[in-house]
């Protein structure tokens, strides 16, 4: 199994308010980045959206994931 690293972040201006998410995926020597935004959302939602989008962008069906969040849930 190849090593996959996903760096993620999400934030919100106001809670709720305008929010954004982003990820950097490193897999099989390739790097992929993506980001998005949503109106009237929460910080927690954007943090988790970044994780979900990053995982969905992986190239393989089976990967081992280790993820550390700055936020507490």
C-alpha cells in the first residue's frame, strides 16, 4: 500500500458565515490541490468538508489514512 498524505483546512468568517475549505493530497509521488467555498456555513462543516473532498480525490480504492485536525470535535 502506497503512502497517502492529505493536508486539510477549513474556516469560517462568523459562525455561521461565509466559509472555505482546501486540501493538498500527496499520493504516488503526485500532488493535487483543491479548494471551495460556501455561504452561511460553520467552521466545523468546512473542516470536515476538506477531509471528505481530500479522501474522495485519492487514486486508489484502499488507502490507510492518518489525519490530524486542529479543531476538536
